[in-house]
C-alpha cells in the first residue's frame, strides 16, 4: 500500500507510529489493559500477530514498560526483529513480518518466555472470539 493510501486508511497517530516509528502515550491507549479473549492483528495489513493468551499484565512489571499492550510471544513467523540504535540506546524493534509496519519493541523480562513485547495499541486491531 502506498503512502497516500495509508494516510487515508490510518489516523495521523496510527500512521506516525506504524510508518515513522513513533510511540503512543502509555496508559492512554486502546488495548493496554484489555483482557478479552481474541486475536491482535496488524492495523495495516490484518496479519494475526498475538493471541490474547500471550498478553502480559502491563500495569505491573518494569516501570518503563507499563501502560502499553504487552505480550510474551508472537505467533510464529508473524513478527520480525531488527536492531534499533535510535534514541541513544540499543533496542530491538518489532515489525509486522508481512508489511514491515512498526509495532513496538522487544525487551528481556521475567515472563515464562523471557520476552516482553511492548506494542503500540494503534498498530493493532483486535478480533474477539465469537
């Protein structure tokens, strides 16, 4: 999808996050405390990314990671990881494996998988189980 089409499809914040690697505000986003069963999909292309049973409670844990939807694993093959040395630090960026849209970042954590995928709500859509 080209830039003009994406700008029509996405809100300005969704575009800034998914295409320009911005970060939305914590605790003020759509899915940070959602507990419903279902599937989180890429906002841009619709690819399934995270099952709700992999969601981490993001009201607890490391202070800098609170307030965004968090997952301890992605659906195999759905997310790619890239080195990100922006903002004066080394991090691991998480992008949709299909359309390469920015999702958030991967951090080490004391979860069952050792992963903490800190993801922007506005990079996701949610489909509840029927």
